[in-house]
């Protein structure tokens, strides 16, 4: 990917590179990097960054009546300092700079992942009791806000709502919970009509001029678990619309899940790219080939 971005560098995550576009704005560039088991693979997934950008833009628009978003523009012409680089088209977001909350705003509609492990051991989720007899990937009686910390190193730590109140204050915690639950329910209902279950998701919320905003990525296959509804049955976790081909390949290797990562075969890379694109097209009803930078993919 091009490095010809003439802006002050701010930060890089596993997928995104962030630059200062102005005193009150950021430029977020979403790469094709992919991680599994907290290790970034050497091989990029073609168009993955564009899928995440396009899908986030779709949700920012759809959820604008619930909570404003930090997104200003995804138009490559509005991305400063990029000199119109073709490889950046479709993967840039110009955003308002927000004061981010120090919690991950997670909503779970189904019990899986770390929540399932806790329930199986203790009968609880984030310390709160759940009904007996739930199976893996079961639908919860109602969606639940289950915040976590943001870890600088290692894994985030699941916390109770009361601990979230200690971190951000009662009013802001209540507002974050209400917004997160409403955004999840709106997104889950939309996806269900298109044959996709959103099992859980992670929202990033922040403050712009004192107003709570939705930030970063929204309801993407990287921040959420997308399951094909026709393959869901309580008792086992169905395959997901994201990096499942990568996980399946790596699980079949004698690898200790530590860097350096093994090489991904071409067929795993192409299958993963296709899953991301299919998720976008099913959710939005749009052709991915119409998104900037795809070259009619």
C-alpha cells in the first residue's frame, strides 16, 4: 500500500493507520492487513480495507438518527495529503477527532467466544447470572451490553457495567449502553432480513464537543461476528463471514500462535477476500464493484 501520505502520523493498529488531517480531524486509512490469534499475517487480503470502509460508511448513514458518527467523508478527493494515490481510493475516512471513551462498548445477542467460556464455567456473563441450560451460540433472552477495558498490550478485559461507571461516570455509561444497544438492535434486525445473524459486535464511542459520537468502524466483519442464518443451530458456533478460512487453515497447522506467522496459501487469501465482499453485498444490497478503488472487482 502507498506510503505517500503527506500528513503527520498519529498511530497504527493491526488494520488502520491514522494521520492528523487538521487540528480537529483525522485521516483513517484501512489497510488489507489481517490478524488471527492476535498475530498479523504477512499476506494482505485483497480489498479487505475497502470492504471495512464501505460497510462502516453504510452503517454510519443508517444509524445517524440513533447517534451521530465521526465520519466526514470517504471521498478520495476529500482525503488530504494522499495525492490521489490509486491504492488509497476507497479505504480512507476523514473523521472528526474525538475524545475516545476508555471502554469497548460490546453488545452480545448470542453467547459465544469469551462469554460462552465464562458461562460454561460459572453460569454468568461478565459476572451477571444467565438462565440455565443455554447452549453454545444460543440466542440470549435479550441483547446485553458487556463492556471491556481497552488494553494497551495483551487482551482486553471484560468488566461489569458498574466498573464501566467507575471509568466514565454514570451518565456517560448509561448513554453509551443505550446507544450501543439501539445500534446493535437496528443492525441485527437489518442483517436478519438479509440472512445474516450479528451475534455480537464492538462499538467505539467518543466525544466531539461534548456530544457522544459513533467512531472507528461500525458493524463490520472485523468488529462483529456475522453468521449465516441458515447455518446457525444452538450447540455449535457456525462459520463466520470474515477470516474463517484463515482461522480454519491455521487451526490445521502445528503452529504455536506466536509470531512469525505461517504463510497463507493463495486459495485461503482469495476465499477470505470473497467472504468479506459477500458480507458487504448481502448487508448493503450494493455491488462492491461500484465502490472506489475496486476496479470493478
